[in-house]
């Protein structure tokens, strides 16, 4: 069972990314054949600073390795190191009706928000289809916003297979209903674009400052407090086991402590949780050549799958003519 996932290198990773995407991916390393890549070509539709892109690409690779990505168990690479994906992107374009792209929510949402509509933003689902189909992916774990893109990949694969035979594996999306939306410091969904994130690898003082800004209700210190809708509690619970959770609930119920205390507690919990990962991160940060070697190794494993399939595609489409 091949499970494929792609992550755009578009900013610092936050605890929403961790619980919504990274942790489940690391946990699936023992369950299937995981293919994970850093989607640096995709980031071109919205980020134009080249230096920033290359920094964020290395940063994402370093973060992933620190958080448990195992390059022996998974195939882990940077999208642009397997150039076949761009060749396939063009070939698949010929099997992509305009209407299919015109109906894409993500494009419509982004243009509605005033993001200027360049062609890469419009044709992005075709590149994503190439990412998925080039590696015979069976399962693509996604958040709600990406379901339609996997369906588009499937539609394109069916059209291509109708013309040339059984070339592509038909992918399916997988949505994890256990993964809740992690709230941000303002109570909305935590997201880079809302400026409400608590980062995974933030600097300690900065982290505390961010956590102190979490919005809470104002109940006098002595009084019992509600925990169910408290943003501090809802962040903390992601990190706690059952016993710790009940202890925290009791502290809320008992009164005598203010939200400031719970915020300090949350800062400690987050700091301690990521401590071993921070150590690993410091190691990879100091050994960026090793990170690059791991990415090269991953790209060579990815090419072993992509190249034979691409040869077949060139042959059936008549691009190979000799
Ligand atoms: P952002 O909204 O910060 O730009 P992305 O859209 O890059 O995040 O998301 C990358 C991955 O992290 C996706 O799989 C997404 O579902 C997951 N993710 C992002 N924010 C959250 C959140 N607040 N709660 C749960 N998962 C999230
Ligand atoms: N579009 C995905 C996102 O923005 C990233 C991505 C690119 C992806 N190619 C992919 C995800 C292929 C899964 C499979 O989050």
C-alpha cells in the first residue's frame, strides 16, 4: 500500500501542522510504503523569493528529520530533484478538461481573496496529479481542502488510461476524522496565514510571549473555570495523557488559579514535549550536508519508481520515436 504525501515549504511549521499532518505521517511509517516529498515547485505559485524558498526547503527537511521522518523506512525527497514530474505534468495537461480546473475550489477561493491569478495557480492540480500518479500512489492522506485535488488526479488518470491502457494506479484520498483542527492563539484554526500559530521549533522566550497572548475568558482567579472551550486547555490536551488531562481539568474546576498559570503550564508542556526533537533538530541543523545526502538518497529511490513508469508513458504516447 503506497501512501503519498506532499508538503509545501511555505513557512515555519506549527503545532497544527504537527498534529494534523506530521505526526500521523510519522506513525504511518510502520503501516505502509510512505512516499513524502517537499513540494517546492508548488510553492512557486505564491512565494516568489528564491532565497527564501531554498531556505524553507532545507528548513522543512531538517524539521521533518528531527520529528521522526525515517529515510530508511520512507522515500523522502524534494520535488524538484525528480524532474520527470514536470514532463508528466505537461502530458497530463492534455488529459485535463478546462472545466475540471475551472471548478477547483482552491483556485476560486484564492482568487476571491485577491491573490493574483497566474497560470501556475490555475494548473496546480495538474502538477499535483503528476506528483500522485508518477509514484503509483494508492492512498493520499489529505485535509478537507485537498480532497478535490485527489479527485481531479483520479479523473485525469481515468481519461489517460482510457486512451492508453492501464498505465496509472487510481489514487484514493484518505481523510482522518480523528485529527481535530488545532486552534490558534485567537481560537480560529491555527494557520500560517492567520498569524495565530505556536511554532514547533520556536525560541523559548518568543514561544512564551506567543502563548501569553492566547485569548481566554476573564474569570476571577478564585473561581472555577470552564475548560471545554478554553483555547489554552484545547492546545494543552493534545500533548497530555489521560491522567494528566484529568489533573488539568481538576485544576480548572477547583479555582484558585488564573489563566496565566495555565498558560505557563502550557508553555512548559510544549517545551518538554518537543525537547528530544529539538536535540535531533540541533544535530541536523549542524549537519546540513547529511540532510542533503538524505535528500539525494530519497530522490534516487523516488526516481527508481518514476523512471520506468515515465518510460512507459513516453512509449505509449509516442514521445519516444526511435
Ligand atoms: P497552513 O494553514 O498553516 O498554511 P498548510 O495548509 O500548509 O497549513 O497545511 C499543511 C498540513 O497541516 C495539512 O495537512 C493541514 O491539514 C495540516 N494543518 C494545518 N493547520 C492545521 C490545524 N490548525 N489543525 C490541524 N491540521 C492542520
Ligand atoms: N497541495 C498540497 C497542499 O497544499 C501539497 C501537495 C502537493 C500534495 N502535491 C501533493 C499533497 C501530492 C499530497 C499529494 O497541502
